[in-house]
C-alpha cells in the first residue's frame, strides 16, 4: 500500500510538473505577444506625434497662404480702383468739352 501511494504521488507530481511547464510556456507566449504589441504601440505613438507636428506646420503654412491671398486681393482691388479712375480721367480728357 505504501509503495502504491508513493507511485500515485509521483505520477501526480509528474502530471503537475507537466501542467506547470505548459502554463509557463503559455505565459511566455503571452509575454512575447504583449512585448510585440508594446513595440507596435510605441511606433504608432511616435507616428501620431510626428503627424501632429506636421499638421501644425501645415496649418501655419495654410494661414500664411490665406494671409498672402487676402493681401493680393486687397492690392488687386486698389489697382482696379486706380484703373477705373484713370479710365475716367482719360475719358474726361478725350471728351469734346475740352477740345479747342
């Protein structure tokens, strides 16, 4: 009976050790998976930060372009007014009331 009990206990111990090795392997796989995910997340975080900076630069460039467009529109308006005034002057100079 004593030998049978020892044999049963040894079998249980071997079974438990095998299960522990399996659990250890599964845990190691999970650790590796999480490390890989962390690496991917870190790379994604860097990309998001880069995109944020690039977006800010593009917004500044857009604002500068819009400002230049407004300035050009103002100058264009002033030039059109000057042309209209010059046309009026030329028309007045060419009108018969100024002829001898």
